[in-house]
């Protein structure tokens, strides 16, 4: 078997466009040449990659496996190409970042420090995106990247996945939930919920758990610093919900317990929103790779 990058691009183009004719236009090939290439790929793999006589043209289960490989490999190749192109094209630019994730400052600072060393001539600025309309500002070119967990279908804006995280319930040792394997919305009744100073519509615990269940805690206390939230929780002043990676990064006490939200847990995803024409800029691609790398360290509990 000998699968080439062009085979991966072919599979992805046909899947994205739903037909040979449109895919041929995207790839800059004739339909006959593309059809021949499809036969060549199937000959190489030894399996049928498409469901014949389907409109739009659909991938077979084997084809979906090849598509998954294409979606993983091609962005990596594109990012590598972008990095090499950046060395040749120059190393200057502007990178103004807005953050819609209050806890993300602690994660992003090591990323920006590593980025600064590689791109010293790129102008970096960072703003809390919760204080203004970050995505409208992105489209107006007032900022260049928005860190957000709430992707939207916006023309001209790419949402590139950074990493997944789990919002985790925390309470003082001896709290009634210590006897439970997980917490539910009802466990927040009568509790003081300690949160970042963020609107409810942007807090995972409200979005994923409390608002759908129609549950209201006894009180909500807003605190700026993660370390202070943990101190208050450990002192029995309330409960909180924080991203799992935040706890691994800043955990300094064993005086509190952690539990997943719901039996199956809750998973959220963080994205980098950029203007489509900027997504593949060398320094932007490099920043996203650094962000993902730092996230892996956090998820593994590395310092």
C-alpha cells in the first residue's frame, strides 16, 4: 500500500463537495483525471472507498477511516508548510488576542512567552474578551485571535480546536458529595456557588447543568483569582466548578474533593477563532501549535 498526500486531499475534497465534478474543480483536475485517481486509491488500499450510486457521493466505512487520517494529517502538513513559508516570507506581524475564558490567562501566558522567543518582531497584545464583543471585534480587525469555548457559524471566521477539557465540581473535604461518585444539578441547591466574575451564559456549570435543569444555587459569589476560589472552597465557604486543567496547574491543597458533573461527565472544547485569511499565517499557525502543546502538558499534569 502506498498512500500519498494527494490521495488524502482527494478523499477530503470529494467528501467536502459531495461529488467528483465539484471536487475536480477544487483540486484543479479534470473529472476524468480525478476518477482515475479514485480508482488508483482503491487499488492501493484494496477496498472500496465510496458508496456507489449515491448522491451526493458518500464515503464507505473504509473511506471514512481514510478521511479521518486526512483530517488529522493534512492540517499538520499545512502547518509545517506555513512555518517554513514564514521563515522565507518574514517574521513580522500583529497578534492581538481576546480571551472569552477567564481561567485561560494562566494557560496562555506560558504559550505567549514561548511564542515571543520565536517571533520577537510580532506585536502581541492581550485583552479580556468578556469585557466587549470579542467576535465582532475580530471581524472588524480590532483583534486577531479570540480564545472561546462558544463557536459560531460566522462567515470569514475559522474556529480551530485547541483542546477539550472537563468542568469539575470541587468542595471541601467532608462535604455531602464526598460520598457520591458524581454530582448532579440538585446537589447545587442550598449551596453558595463560587465563580469567576463572568456572566452566567458563559459559565460551564450554568450552561451545561444548572440552566437546563432549572436549578438555582442559594447564592453566587464572584471571585477574580483561582487561588482564592480554592481557598474559599477548602474553607467550606462554598462550592465551585473549574476546568480540570486549572486544578492540575494550580492545585496547592488537599483540603477539597473533586467530582465529575453528571454520571458521564461533561466535556467542553476550547477554540482559537481567527479570520480565515489569517489562520494559515506562519506565526498564527505556530501560536496554535504552541497552545495545543501547552494544553497537553496541563492535561498530563505537567508543570
